[in-house]
């Protein structure tokens, strides 16, 4: 059974035009449940927004508003967000509505639906932004929504694990990939505008000055124009090594990270995306090596990182000698719902109530989460950067062996979002080679599902 198109999670009463969805939404805590019944809502507004097409963006397009930042450009950016965000949320709401009833009735997926519906209603009612005061009010709405949605990823992950059996695994993975790509796109748009607003309001910016393009500028909003692959690997490696040391004790031998190849390779990219992918890959490699019994009393072999630069791409290969991936896990490497250890994954996800997908979530307690960005000249906004919206106290001390089962699938979604790729080659008994390919020109459109796509399910 599926939700009929045109309903807002509940089937309307044919006589009164009103109805009520009998869905119980639980609180995050399994020990204390709070049941609510979402009110039925008319869907005509949703129908209207679903008919609109999202407009795919590229990194170059995102830098357009901020290259020569004026009040007019900032307001253009705000109005682009104002129209684009409710459009993209509307398509995802329709995707959820087309899922089988038993799936949507899952409390975690129903919670995500309610979050999205509230955001949609909030965003679609924003009038045209005509002044800086209007923009400041709109930025407050964006920041509030970003914080609220920090629970979306673990909720989705737990939900699809709990409902597996009600949908085919391929359908579940397609749903998750669509939801995550859309989530990334919305956060990119919102965070870029928040960052541009911070720049415009900063004391070093002079809105009335003659716009001048600075060829030496390192960042435009959230986009770093010259991400250095070697520096990113070094920063992510140091963070992960320190986390492992604190978890296992300083006496443990931690594998070193050796970086070779084109060490000057640089490209435009969103730093938090790259840090998340590289951080997850290094985390997996380091943990795999230290878990090899034969290395416990000896110096472990290093993690080897090779950086290769071509005319259009930068390829980062991360190689370890951690024994490879078990055969029973390998076929399900990129799946959110398939594979062994389901109960353990559910337990671990329950310990992580929020997840944004940034390296800052793995910071060591007491460390400055922005230290790694200072060398890039990055300015952070409103005392809480877009990478830190809801930065996670629950993950700051996350043990390195707390496996969630979503790190690699999420990393591939991030990699493919800007027309890149992530591949894993495992030699069981020896180790793993991970290949991350990045488009270095910044001219590729986001890989986005631009319309509701779940009608075939």
C-alpha cells in the first residue's frame, strides 16, 4: 500500500476534506516514547511546488554571487535560496509519500517527514527578500532549520534498517541516496548564503566600495578555491590518529601516514565535504591496521596516500595493510540496509542522535574545531560555522571502533555529488585500496535528483 499522490502523509476524509494520520512518532530515547498524531494538512501547496524543477548548480555557479559581493548580489543569493529550498524539499516530501504505508509509519521516518514538512511550510511562506533586514531575518530561519535537521541522517539510517523486509534493499538504497543527495544540496545552498552574509557583514568588507575581484582570495563563502590535497590528508590524518590514541592509549603503535605524488595538487571544493570523505577513509584504514593482531607488539605498516593530478581530475589513493574487507561484508559495502551486523549497527546509531557529515564531529574534546581551517584563511560566521551547525557533543568522543555502517555509503554520495567517484578494492588477507576521484575544474553540475523519483516503488 502506498500513499496516494496529492496527500500530505494522511488520507483525507472524502466528505470533510480533513483527516488524521494515525502515525506514532517516538522520541529519540527508546526508553521514553512520546506519541503524537500529525494533523492532516492540505497538499495543494505541495502539489504546486512539486511541479517546479530544481536548478542544478556547480561550484563555479555558487561562487558567482560572492566573487564581487555587493548588496544586490547578496539579495540575489537570498532569493535564489528562497525559491530553491522549498522546491527541493517538496520533491523529497512527495518521495516519502509514495513509500508503502508500513514504511512511512516507522517512527524515525515519520519524524523526518515531519521535519521536512515543517521546513517546507516555513520556507514557502518567506516573501521576496528586498532589504538587508529581510535577509538577516531569513538567515535566522536558515540557521534554525539547519540545527533542527541535524538528526535527519541517523533517523533515516535507523528507519531503513528497521523497515528492511518491507521494501526491496535496492529500493531502500535508492531512497536513501536520493534523500542524502538532496540533503547535501540544500545544506550547500543554505550554508553558502549564510557564509556570504557573514562576509558581507564582516568588518573587513566594505559594501559601498567599488567591487574588485581579488585573484588571491582563497575562499568564496564555503567554497575553497584552492583546496590542497596534501594539507587535507595531513589534517584529517592527524585528527584521526589523535582520536585513536585517546581511545586506545598512548602506548599503542599508531600507523603513520605517508603522502606521495603530486603534493601541490589543488582544486576548488567545499572543504567539509572533502574532509568528511578523507576522514572516513583514513579512519577505516587506521582502525583496520591496529586491529591486526600481528601488529600489536610491532610497528604497524604505514597508511600510504598517493595523490595524482591530471588535466581534469585529482585522484587520491589511500592504501592500507589492514587485512582487507571480510567476504560477507564486501557485497554490501555501499548499502544502507543490507549486510550483517544489523542489530549492532542499530545500537551504535542510537548512540549518535545527530550527524552532519563533517570532520568536526570527530574532533577531540578540548580541541579547537576550527584550528585546521586557520591556515586556509577561513572566516566563520555568527560564532557558529556552517560546518558546526549543531556540532555534535555526542560524537566528539566517539570511539574509533563505533561502526555505524553508513560511513562508506555516505562518503560515496558526497564524492559523486560533484561528479567525482569513490571506489574500494579489497584483497582479503592483505589490505584495501580506496580511490577517490575529484573533478578539479569546479565546472561540473551537482548530481541531483531534480524531481520526485519514487513513483515506481
